C-alpha cells in the first residue's frame, strides 16, 4: 500500500510505503487508535511521548514507520 496525497496507488505525489499488507495497515491503524488521546493532546510533551510509545510498539511488532514522509 502506497500513500499518495492525491489518491492511493498513483505515482505522482508518492510519499512512501504505508504498509506491506492490509493486515499491517489494520494493525497500524489499531495501534494509532490506542494512542489517539496522547497523539491529539494539547501538550507537546504528551504528544511526543505518545508518538514515541507508538513507534516502540510498532518496532516490537515489526511494523514500519520511518520510511515515509507523511
């Protein structure tokens, strides 16, 4: 699955690989939902902590996060 801000699967505006499979994408979306309160927090420290926690869980699960620019 590739992310393109002008539509999925198009070459123009390519931003990188979003997931290796639909199951990986579902896992990432589920993890993001679990961390949503922190990711949307008003305090920058809380947002950064939530993002770091999300990256740590994604790394443990073998999910990619550092290869995209979005």
